[in-house]
C-alpha cells in the first residue's frame, strides 16, 4: 500500500493541471508568482563570524530578511550579518513581485567560537625567590586554571604572579575555558638560584686570649652556615656566632654558606694575641724603718719575668717576690716591670723608709763622787749617732759616748746627755752630787 501512494499523488497532480488548463477557458495572460530560496555561508558559523546570505529567487522585486530571535534584518538581495551570540536562529526571507509574495524559512545554528590560549612570563629566567608574572593571551575565554608540574603553582586569575621557592624546571599549564570549549597550553619555565656570595667580618680585629670575638655574617643567597677553624676549636652553625679563643695563635676561620644555588666558602685569618701583662705589687710593712726587711708581693698577671728597681738606686731584683732592707731613710720610687708573651707593663709605688727615734739614758759611777774623784759616765741610749754631754754649773762637756770627768769642787751638778740619731734627737738630765773630800791625815810622831 505504501508503494502506491507516490503514484496516486502523481495522478492527482496531473488531473489538477489538466483541469486548471481547461477550466478557465480564458485567453488572458497571468503573472507568475515569485519563487524564493536562499543559502548561507559558512554553513556552520560561529558567533562573531560574518555570514553571507545568497537569495535564489525569480519574479521578485523586493526582499525582506528577518530572524527569530530578532536581530537580523535586511532588504538587500544578498546581505551579510554577524551573529554576536551562539544559538539557533530561524531566518525568514519574504520576496515580493508582480505576481505576489512568497517566503521561505531556514534554520541556522551559530556555534560559540572555540577559545584560543597562549601565555608568556617574565622574567624569562627567574631565580628562586623572584616574583614571576604570567600574562595570558586568549580569546573566547571566560575562566582560567593555572597549574604546574611539579606542583606548587596554581591560580584562577587571568594574569597571576608566583614566586618559586626551589630550583628546577616547571611545566606550567594554562587551561582556558569558554562557551566554545576548553583549550590548554603548556610551557616550561626553568628556575635557577644564584650561588651564595660569602662574606663575614669579626670584632675586635686583634683579639686577645679569652676575649669574646663576634662574627658578623654578610653572606647573600644562603640559608645554612657552617663555621670552623684551623687549628680546631671553633665550630658553629649560627648565622652570627661568638667565640673565645683559649690560646694565642693564628686561626684560619672558614665560613661555608649553602643555599639553593649551591655552597661557597670563605676563609679569613684571626690572629689571637696573648693577654697584655698587668703589673702590680704590694709590700709589707707599709711604713718600713731603716734596717727593717721589706717583703714585696707580686700581683702581676699574664707575665713570666720581672725586673725590680728603685730610685734612688739600691734595690734591684729579678725574683717574683723579692725582699730588701733599706739602709737609709728616704722616699724610694720602686718600679716593677712585668713582661709576658703579650708585651710589658710596669707599676710604680712610693715607699717611705724612716729611721727609728733615738732613746736616751745614762749612768755614772761612783754614784756619790767626791771632789777630785773621777766619775765615769755610761750612755745606754739607742738609735743614736752622736752624743753631747754638758753640766750645770758648767765645767763638764764631751762628745764621747762614755766620757770620764773629775769634778774639782763639791756641789750638785745637773749633767745632761743629748743624743742625736737619724730619727731625731732627745735629751735626759740627772743630778750628780759631789761631796767635799775628807781632810788628809797628817802623820807625825816624836820619841824621847
């Protein structure tokens, strides 16, 4: 039955034509109705792409183009139009001629344009810790997804920035998505690091034994530090260490600095000197007398040899703790020069040596002399260098230590002894009572 339908339709059409020709019976001419058709190129346009419409019509004198949804209108025979957005549009063409109006419609599907993506970055050869700016160059894109391999960098910004913390080659991928789909672009970026530039200083620059030395690190591009010395003794991993060298000498101090760009070392000599001698002493007794032994006690530091001397001259020694007896009184400038590996130092002190004060006394014999009898005077003084004897009433005088004298007449005599010593002078007086001499007997006799 289905196969007979086309033949039936053809038969009916033939009858209609014959009937149309015969039914009029009029000889008047009729104006043909316009025929209408059109095509467009490209057949699969994308949004933003110009579409050319070509009409194929007969018996038409005017054209009217429109679209649904609205947007495209024209009265040209062969217009062009650019669809701004993707979608399915019904294009209507209505033509009019002397024979009437005819119209036709066709559907045109406008696709969204496929996205395009590219990007660049600056600097082209970034360093660790340096900010890298990524610039995307895209079309028909509404969203961005940045990533890296190895992982670490990700962003959804159009033009992000990133700082790489480690060296290496990173595969950077930009995935750009728009209404027309998704496109990816991958580029390699190589991140390098500058080698460390090692530097350090130290203070004091001429340290002494056990003096604290502060090391100041001026290295760049490093993250870890290793300090050492030759001879051994100083090690540290601190950035700015301190150290006290226990012995004198030249120490080669090395700083090895390590960073993402590798390791570098720097060696500087630190010359450690012996401690400066500090001369000092005291003495006892603090107020010595002539002939009294003075003990000197050395309190010097950092010294190995000593030289003692005095002004005025007289005292000299190389002992550490000498002793000395000053023979004469006076003010003595005693100097100690202490010498060690670190040099020499001196200390001077004044010692005042005094003489003992004299004491005075005397005796005489006989204790009760008579006129004309010799009297012996005996001095029992101390610390005296000279004596002066005198009497009142005058008559007896002497400078001997133990003089003798004969008083010619009876009476009471005040005898004075004055002694003089280095420590001064002193006197004492005593009464000597001289008695009259007994009458001399006259011996005589007679005989018968």
